[in-house]
C-alpha cells in the first residue's frame, strides 16, 4: 500500500480537509490551504509543515505513520 492508498480526504469547506486512514477510518490530520501552501497538522494537532501539493502532504503524513 502506498501513501495515496493509505489516506482519504474529507472536504471541510473553505480550503480545509480532514485526512482519515483508509483501512481504519481513524482521523489522521488536517490540511489547510494558505497563501504559503498547504499546512499539515497531524492527528494530535501538531504542525508538521507547509507543502506545495496534496501529494507531498500525504507523502509526509505516510512517513509519520
């Protein structure tokens, strides 16, 4: 299973998404669009970085899992 298969996004409106694990349906984090890029916070609301694409966000979240 790769990073794209491990997660799915739920639209939370206004440039925000929640990320969930595909297999367990557990909350994995949040993504928020900003002028600097996409901000990732993990499942415990810790800042994990700003990224240029959803692909790079999910790749980073996968590395944490």
